[in-house]
C-alpha cells in the first residue's frame, strides 16, 4: 500500500463520518477476504463511492479513473500512489489515447493476478438519479481478461455493490451500501475464449440482474418528487441511526417501497401542504422510533447556547470549511461533483492546514486546533438535533386544523404504503 494511500484513508474516513449523518453498510461478509475481487458498484456521485468503500471495508482497493486527470507527472505520481489507474476516453485525446487503455487493462490483470481487489463504477458515468443505468462491459472485460492472461488465476469474484444516498447533494444525509453475493467470473471463461463478445454481454447482463435489487430506484411511472416523498415518509418509521452502522433496515424499507404501487394523488396532496406551510416531512411525522424529537419539544428553552459553545470550539476548522464550500460552489459546474469536491477539499485542507497550524500557532492555538478536531462530531450531532427541534417547532406553531390535516394525510399515505409489511 502506497504511503499516500495510508495517509489519505484515515483522513477520508474521518471526514466522511462528519459529512454523513449515517453510513450504513451491509453484506461485507460477501467480500472474499483473499483472492482476486472486483467490487462493481453503481455510480450516483463523482467519486464518493470509491472513498466510502476504501474506508469502510477491509480490502485494500485499486481504482479506475478518467485519463484526463493524469495531466502532469505530479498528478500521475499522486494518483498512482493512491492505487488509481487511468481509463481514457475519446474526449481525453482521441483514438490515440484509447490505445493507452491496453496498458491499464494489463495493470488490472496484474493486480487481480496478485490476488488483490479492484473497485469499478460499472455504469461508467455519474448522474444524481435513483435509477440503475446501463452497465459498461469493462467489469466483465477485466475479470475475464485477467483469467485469460494468467492461467494460474483460478477465480475472479465480482461483488455487486449498491450505493444509495438519501440526498447525494446535501450535507448530513444518509448513505446506505449493500454488497451482494459474489459472481464467479470463471463460469463465463470458456464462452469468452471461444467467442468474447457474447460472453462479455452475458456476464454484464448477469451483473446488472444481481446489482439492480441493491439499488433504490424510483418507479418509472411515478414523478420523482412523489417517489422521493414516499421514501421520506418511510424513513420516518425506521429507527434513526448515526455514525457507522451495519443495520440495513432503512435500505430494506426503501428498496421495498420503491417496488410498491405508490398513492401518487395522496403524495402530491401531502407535498403541496408541506410546501404551503414550509415544513419538512420529518417535522410532521414527529418523533421517529428510537429518537427523542418530541421529548425535546417538552423541555424548557433549547440548547442553542450549547451549540454556540461547540461552534466556538470549531473556529480553527472554519477556514477549511469556508474554502471547501467556496471551491464546491463556485468552481464546480456539475451538481454530481459539488459534494465530492467539498469532501475532497475538506480532506486535503485537514492534511495540509492542520499540521501547519500545529507548527506555527502558539500553544493555546495548537490546543484549540486539537480540541476542534476532537469535538467536530459532537458539534455536528448537536446541530442535527437542534435543527430537528427547530423544524418541529415550526409545525407546532401552525393552527391545530392545519396540523391535523398534515398528519391525517401523512397517516393515510402510510396506510396506503402498508408500511408494517414493507420492512419485514
């Protein structure tokens, strides 16, 4: 493992745990602990998925990235030490550059031949939508090519990985990852050796069949806002988790809900009421199972003064957050890159600026910086709690008749969704 990989991984994990309210990963037992493995994932964001899998599963990973990132010797060195290999497209330099992919394929064959793991974003391109797009044949080509190139390699396991975000463009949302049972690529090897094209097509089709049940996908006959609201409603009924977990209940509920016939008319009615009153679905639902939101409403006053205290403790980290927000907001054109770039800029800022602060600041500044790093998690959780409390207060300020209308429609949608059966 390269030195830069060793440095970046713990920092990336630290930042990811703060960026997301909950990172829930299930199915890790399906990733073979040894031997050649390809993690084949869907691709809803620019590069958050590889970072999540690198940080929160046990295997060291190699990755594939766009060839245009290899702009100079420094970039090439940095990417190589992060185990990132280039994949060139026509727009990266014409057909001449495409020939460089043969070298990348050879590198992948060598990695798998050494019994290591590669992560591939099987869709090839990223779009913020809850839908599994057509898969590229690269995963199948690399798996079967490795078996052909190295006769001593007995198997390449392809593990389908579904990566699901509740809101990929928003801080403090939830990400749910599920790893499926591995596919043995050797079953398609003889067909590949005799006729490669149909073998690649068939293996890719099989991978899609295995990956699709792991990805939350909006029904094609329901408008996205209504389908998304149905998922928000189901989330109010699932125990709320924070930090890193291996629970899987929220993902199970969302996967099941996405397959059901949705009460579109009721969902649109509820959405209109939420917009009219300017309140959130979480606030209308009240306390979630396992949460204490309603109990917070009964206490005297609030805890914004505590939040202010923790905000003061966070002051040494504010320049990093401001710079990351500026870059993501002003220097990025595609929404799929906003959150990944904010994450990357924050991680780089921590790696570069924190050691600098610890060198140049006086003792009190050094101590303050260390405290800021240690209390970031507490600040985020307190902010989440107080924000939820504030949202519920907005609902309670509505007249009783409006509160009742909101909750009646909410309960009616829950009955239509048949929630108790949907999560068993």
